[in-house]
C-alpha cells in the first residue's frame, strides 16, 4: 500500500480551508493517507492524524517567525517516515528543510500573489519560491485562471501545474427539489475582516431592511463586526457562530455572499451552489470567474455598494435561472470528479 502523508499547520478539527481540504483528502484516500499537523487540536485527534500539540499562542508564532518557519519545518520533518511515497504540503514553508517523500505535491490555498508575500508561505522571497518549485513534483492549483497567472506572471513551468478543484463536502441537491427564492442571505467564513471584508456587506444591510443576513463562523474580529451591527442597529443581521451543519444552514437561505479582498478558491461558494444557492462574489481572485459561471453575479474587484444591491435584485428576480445554473455548475466539483483527478495523478 502507498504511504501518503499530508502535512499542515492546523489539525483536522480546525474550522478552516486547509483543514477542510485535508478532511476531504481523507475521504478520497481512506486508509492510504496519514496526516501530520502542527498546532494543538481542540478535540481528540483522528486515528490517521499525528498532532505535534504545539500551542497556537503568540510565543510560538513569534518563535516560528524569527526562525523563518524553520522551527515548524524541523519539528514536522522529524515525524515524517523515510519510506513516505507521496508527501502533500499545505504550505511551502515546510520545505525550509529537505523532507522525505519520493513525490512531493504542493497545494495552492491562496491567490499566488498573497501566497508569495504571506509570512507562513514564501515570506516575500522569490528565491525561496523558485527553490520550492525545483523541489516539488507538482503544484496543485484550483483553476485554469490560476495556471495562466502562474505561467504568465511568474514564468512557472506549466508541466508542474495541475488543475484539481477543491472538493465540496456538501452533497448536491436533487434537481427535483429546486429551491425557491427568498430574501435570506448567508455568509460562511472566518471572521477575519482584513481578508473577508464582512464590514462591506454589513454596511449595505442598512439599505436592505427587507433582507435577512446570517453570518456563520468565528474568528478574531467577531466582536468588531458585532459592534458594527449594534452601532447601525442592524436587526436584519444575525451571527450564528461556527457550525458543522452547513447543508442545513444553506437550505434555509437563498443567496450566498463572499466579499473577500483575496481568496485562494473560496470553497464555501462550491458548498453553496451544491445546494442550489446562487452566489455573489467579488472578482478578487483568479478562480472567481470560473466558479461564478452564470451561477450568480461577479462583482467588480473594487467594492461598490450600489452594484451589490443591484446584484441581489437581479438574482431575486431571476432566481430559478441562477439556481438551476448553480446546481449544474456544482457537478464539476463532485466527489467523483475530484477523486478521479487525484487518482489519475497518483496512479
């Protein structure tokens, strides 16, 4: 049996994009895959996870930063078996040290511009970026737009770039139970406003008194965002907190919104269209155009409140059209499609 290992900072029980990605890999590869994670888990680790138990506090973050992320790379390296066949890296910083693995695969979880400048990834170093590219066998990216950008802007060898969309854990709604349009909006995201820009939507809700917005998730800016709600007396906005019942929540709403300044892929958009929800997203990341595909409205990169309000009205007045397109588009991200792409790569 092949020994496949995926390494990441966050444990599998973490609420976030890379953890969701790894949980989906676990479904694809079942007993073939094993996970090594860095930061301490909240719950008991799964049978196929080795967690280093490092506390996610300021001390360890500063220590890792000072060492240019060599500390986390070194500690992770010690746990990787030498006989590893395939090593999946959820951050390039783990390659600060030479790691075991006959085949190394790096995953793009952010827009490449953000990934290059992010401290826990390439830390602004073009030298390290090209060094990593020389050491890996494949760079998995979520869309053709990401591939074009990497080739044209960064002169990356196209032979190392493979497009495999991220998998949605949400099942596709049966077409014989089409949704009906209501004025219930939902955002599912980490409450980190510097990236997610939830404040933009909150400010717009002052002009949308007959619409309801539910915000699902948690994060460092929870209180800041709740203060905006209170300050503007937004009785039409509710904060739900984190949840594992994403399908049920989506089924209770009609339109999904993503207002981020930057994203890698935006997996919650795929979860939303899988349940027949049209989406509204900003054109702030390469995959946005691919994802939207007439499943909703793609806003301009620069936020415009009037444009957002008109997008809501457009979808509401043509709900069946966008909802049907959303379901059709979701089939490209089904378990069978994504599993087949990974099987083709590793076999």
